[in-house]
C-alpha cells in the first residue's frame, strides 16, 4: 500500500499496540484510529510521518506518556488525542509541531502548567484548542495567549476563510468539540471557527487581559476552574460568550 493516503479504521474493536506498520506509510495524509481500544502508541514515529497532516486517536485507552518521536510529525495540522488516559505535560508538543491548527487533549490526565518559551509566535496557526478536563494547574500564561496569533486576527481573518484538513469526494476531516455541555461535530472545518476551551482544570488567579486580544474567538470556555473575576471578564463579555 505504498500509495495509501487515507487510513480510517475508526470505531472498531482494535486493541493493544497501534501497529508499527501504520506509522511507516510514507504516503499517508490521514490516520484515523478513533473509537477503538488501543492502549499503547508506537514507541517510534518514523521519518515517514514527516508529511502527515491529520492524526486522530480520540476515544481509545492510551495511557502513560506520549512518545517523544511524535515531534517528528512536523506537518501535523490536526492532532486529536482526546478521551484517553494520557499522563504527560503540555510543553514538549508545541515547539515541535509548528503547523498545528487543531489540538484536542480533552479528558486525559495531562498535568502541570501551560507554559511556552518566551519567544514570539510559537503557536502561530492554532485555531481550535481543547485542554478541558485534565489536571492543568497554575496561572494562565500571558506568553501562551500572546502566541495565539491566528486567534487574534479580526475581520480580515473571515475574508480569508478556508478549510482545515483533507477534503474530497471520499473523505473529510471532522472534529468534535464541547459547547455548553453539548457535543458539536464540525464537518468540513472552517478556519473561521476559533475556539479555546480550558474548562474543568485547576487554573487559578486573574484572567490575563491578553485574552481580550483574541478577536476571532467564537467559543471561549473557562468554566470549572478557580479564576478570579476581575475587569477582564466585563471587558470581553461584549464580544465573547463566557460559560458559567
């Protein structure tokens, strides 16, 4: 299968270790294994994954730390690891995957602070970030918010709207997000849909004023944390819906 571009084995009963052969298909642009019972990721993501844009392993039984070789997937645009039992920190992924547009880590055991290096535009393309229902702690980093340059674009961003991921007559990427307690399945994901979900963690302190600069946000969920209400809340309420 040297020319295989899409491998979709989602919603089956596959279990154990994700086979090494699946991470050696150099032609792949989509690997969708969501809704299975895999409990181990491959220890090595080879050079063959350099051009993989979409990886979805949502809803399996993955546990422990992520393989550091995942950083070899330099072209990843969509990474969905939600609804597993992964226990790891946030930082290592971001410097290594500069093309990410969608990052779903919802309902895992990620922990620690959401920090990034003090360099500009570390996360220049991210448009959907779901870190909800983990064990993240600490204050919300201003450097993290300042790095989300795609979320800070205004009306000009809507005029340049396009699709994220692969879309043709056979296959299209989709992503599931939570909004006000309801699951929303986005099919044909548009770049104008911009969402930041940090709910159900252990963040505390003031909400940084920099969050008001994220002009493109459609969904902002800060609920079920220990944030302190301050003037920032009233500043953004006129343009953003805050879920309480």
